[in-house]
């Protein structure tokens, strides 16, 4: 199951050729030395957005952090 989810993460990263997947045990992407996405050992994908984008998605999807 973890490897299948990792394939999804890799496919997402591949859609953005400016970034490369890093990390062997915990895959992640970074820009300007700041990590902005990761795939953890529990098989969860984490993405860091700017405050403006966070607010947009919270409103659009009627959710909370």
C-alpha cells in the first residue's frame, strides 16, 4: 500500500519539472531550501501553501486546517 501511494506522490512531483524529489526514507521537495511537500512513513502527503493559497482552498472546499 505504501509503495502504491509513493507512486502517486512521484506522479504529482513529476508534473512539476522545476522540482525534483529528494530524500530516501522520507521523500520530499523543496525550493530555496524550504521543504514544501513530503510523503511520510504513514503514507500521507503533506503540502505547504502560502497563506493566500491556504485561505483560498479553505474557502473553496469549506474546510479547516
